[in-house]
């Protein structure tokens, strides 16, 4: 039942399936390149959002400081209006 035929050579396999292998490799390269470009866009957007987030936090902190200063000024005005003249601070 055994035959004396040898296994196919690499050249024969490449001749038979070479086009398909080349198509799969080319498709894989294209997918990787375009996928990597999309990944670069995502990374760029994330890196662009970091300074925007830091700017948002700075503005938020500045608003909190401004609100605290306004509350402090209103409390000081109330205290100076209700207190005696000797309690005034410079």
C-alpha cells in the first residue's frame, strides 16, 4: 500500500500555493499598517487630551480659589460691619 512518491518539494508547494501565501501576507501587512495608524491616532488623541484635562483642573482650582476669596471677603466685611472699631485689622 505504500507508494514510492516523495513528499512535495518546497518549490512545488510554493508554485501551487505561492499566490495565496503572498495574498495573505500582503493582507496581513496592510491590516497591521492601517491598524497601527489607527492606534497612532488613538494615542495622539489621548496625548492631546492630557493637556486639556490639566487645563480643566487648573481652571477648576482657580474657580475654587476665587470662590473662597469671595467668601472670605464677604465674611470679613460682615465682621467689620458688626464689630467695634478697636477690632479692625489692617
